[in-house]
């Protein structure tokens, strides 16, 4: 079976650490969508590692890692990531497989992303400018280059033709600074390097592993509220970040899907533009940002912070068929006298609803909150759920009751050891 690990908010929920913990229970970890705009942070033996494209199972020597066809790959970024792992003494080359059908991000994709975003002015969607959107656009327009194409005799010609299309598209926008002579050379050098790795027919490869009895953990990137179809459109990413994306992004049948593990922070964050009903624009929001170190792993941008949004979580749980929940960063709220959770929205016309609207951008939602007493104590050294302060237990159990899905893991720090497992968790 394929178990799935997803972020249920707007990303940055702490997926990397949880995948690393779970990886030893699986034979395979596979990335199924997204690109180098995602950053999964892991802290191992006191060292911080940030992965952008490579699956988080690479730190487990026995685990097979697959970059699926639904991922978009920037060879420059991927090579840098590989070099960082090699320099850290991580041996992963024999266990990393790349689907030939994964699409390539060209330097001209990044340039096109930059000029288009710059031209939007105040209407920017908060793109990371990694070329993700233009690459997925080319994929849908049926003119993209896939990583298997790097072995074609006419690859340079096809590269030049696609670059010319991008430059023509970009010509209608004001130019931005970009040195193609440098970027093209770096890109081609990285492509040559990647040719030394293992490329596979991803859909056949993973299904043969499943047929042989291997267990697979599908690792999502970004968050469910950034899904191209069901997120806060147009402030979304360019791929499907929910469970449905696993089937397209790896080439597996829906019948293969088993457990769906959804991750949420004990509060909520968002990077970039777009609606965020529970956002805190005051000192409390700043306290959460500082306590949680809420700055993007990929971009370094400060994250917007707010209270947990339960209608939003119930929505993404429904979309993905979540069977168990993980709560991360509970320790960030250690020093708050009071906590709050949104339980419904009040619309401009006075209507109260716990459903996420079609257009969250223009709906003018006013969250309705439930309050909780804080625990005002450190969680360091705690290894059992029953040893948590009573207020934290009450907070978790109340969220669980509202959401209808059990919390089976609670994270109280960045290290592997600070993950509390609830073996008999039930709703």
C-alpha cells in the first residue's frame, strides 16, 4: 500500500521531520508533486538539513527514494542539494531514483516567473520565483521538457527552442536583471552531473515495488490550502497537493492508497500573499513568529502567523481522506496565557458557517473563536502524552473531537526524539 503524508494548512507544517521519523517503517519514500519552492527541514544530531526536491527518506540508508513524475526539477538546485548531502556525509546515490517523466525547470522559466510577478505590482501572488508556475504551464501546454529528454540527441535544439518561446513571452513585460550566459552554463553543467544518477520509468518502477510487497510513503510538498483546484485560488501553487495528487504524481491507482497522515501546526502560518482568516497582525502574531522561528526554509521570508483554523482543517481533512493527524510545534505556545481556535466564520451578511467558501479572497470572513487556557510550562523531556500539562491535553483532545480524526503524533521540538507517539489514539 501507499501511505500518504500531507500538510493540511498553507505549508511549513513540519513534514520533513515526520517523514524522517516514519521512513524507517517504510521501504520507499516518494515525492509526488511540487518543486524546489518547497523546503523540508530536518534536524539530525544537532545539524540542520533542508531538502527541496530529494525525498526526506535519504537519511535512512535502507530506504529507496523516488522523485516522481509529478515533481518539477531544477537541475541547478538539485545538484546543490546533492552536494550538500554528500558534504554532510550522507550516502544516498544508490538509493535515489528519478522518474524520466518529471518536467525540467529551465533558467528561462525562472526569468519568465520573475518578469510576470514583477509586472503584477500590488497584485503579486507571492511566487517564490523558482520557475514552478511557468514549468507546469509548459507541461499543460504540451511543450515542456522532461528529465528523460536530457539523453536525446536533439536535446540542445529543443532547449533552445523552448527558451526562445519563453523570451518571446517575456518580451511583453518590463525586463529584470538576469544573466543567461551564466545561468545556462550552470544549468547544462548540472544536467551533465545528473546523468550519473539513476533514471527510471517511475510508474512501472513503483508499481513493481508495490507488487513485490514493498511499503511506500508518499511525501507531499507545500500545503493542502495551496492546491491548484481546492486552495485559496489564485494564491495557490501549480500542482495538486492533496491525496489525489499522489495517483497522478507517482502513477499509482487510488486502490493502492492506505493511511493518510495529515500534519497541522498547533497554530497556523502562511508565506506570501493570499487570504488567511486567522492571521494576527499584532504583538501576539510577532510572538508566535519569533518563538516558532517562522521564516521560510527556502526563501527566508517571514511567515504570517495566526491561530489554528479548524473549519479550514476540516475542509482539507475531507478532501484527502485523512485517517490520522500529527500536531507540530506545540512547544511554541508554551508561554501563552490564552490560546484560541477558530471554530466557524461569520460572513459579511451575518451568516455563520463552518464551511470554506468558494472564494476566500473576497468573502470578508470574521473567525469565531473558542478560547483555551495556556499551560505556561516547558515540555522538554516529556515522552508520553499523559505527562503533558492538563491544559495541553485538553487543547489537543478538543481539537481532535472537532476534527473527527485522532492525533497519533505530537511534536514538541525539532529533533527526532521530540516526537510523542500515541499508540492507542482514538477520537
